[in-house]
């Protein structure tokens, strides 16, 4: 299983608070966000990782090179207008087989990450697997509606009354890339709009519930995420 990590955002809310460290290098529980994400993926059985950072964050690629992780790592330094475009840039590294995609700033329990990946591996008929939760920790969450079989039946405006929101963890098959190519050509922005297109075009999309996830977007989120990790250890 390959994995892609989206880490090309500006981290604007952290920067506005005076944090000059590139967001992927912000530490939570003693590890940078990107190291924590990569080690969690390796522990979950991923055997190859590609990641993208913007051109102002070349130091991130250098830091990752020093981690000496036991799997091949493929860095890509490129500035993109949205996370959807970042995925498009990673396509060359991910397009030949099913893969896991995650954002660098989402913290979740490691056992749930492992269970998500195992579930995706066991269901090759699923084109896209979305992680979702009823714990809302986002100023602008993407809501999803699921049926009793955890099939995704609505995204965004079509799921306004749903209690569930997506987390930054996805399983995808190569069948998404033609949809992605068309979305980019049509001037679509944002990963959430691409996911809506995937559903509209009839690809099989299912969900996997995650109990809780913390997005590290603001300085105060670091303390919240560290408390969340400590809670996990104590359990």
C-alpha cells in the first residue's frame, strides 16, 4: 500500500498567530506533524510514501530526509492552489495502485488509522473510502451522509443535516484520476469539490467511522492534540 501526504498548505492561521515554523514541522507530543504522520503510516503497514510541500517549505523535505524511515520516501516541492491540485501533482507517484491519502495536520488514534487501512485493503470494490466522525473540530467542516451500510449518499450541500464530517484520511483507487483530471481541466478548486464529483460520477464511495480526530490549524490546537494523545495512552 502506498500513501500520499498533503502538506503544501500555507498554515495561515498559525502564521497569523506568530508561528513561523512551517506547519508540517510544528511539534505535537515531541514529534513534528509530518514525522508523526509518516511514522503512523509506516506502523500501519504502508510501504511507500509520497508527500508534497510548497516551495516556501523546502526545509520540510530536508527534515524528512533526515528521518531515515524504513520505507521509500518521495518528496515533491511544488506550490499548488489547493489540496485537490496537490493530489493531482502526486498522481505520478500514486496512480498505478490503490493508495491512502492523508493531510499532515490531522491527529487520530493509531489503531483507528490501522483499522481504516485494513478495511480499505479488504474491500477492493470500493473506489474511495472516506473517514468520518461525529466529532466536529473544524470551522468549515465537510459534511457527509452515510446509509446503514456506510455507503456515502451525500457530500457537502447534499449532507447539510448529517451529524457526520470528514477527517483528513482517505483510501482511493486509480479510478479517481480521470475524474481528477477533468476537475482540474474544468477549473475546479478544493478537494471537497473533487470528492463531490467522484460521487456524482458514480464511483463507489464508502465510509469508515473514526471516533475522533484533531486538526492542528491554530496554536491552541497543539495543546488539544497533545491532551488527546495522552488520553489515548492512558486508555
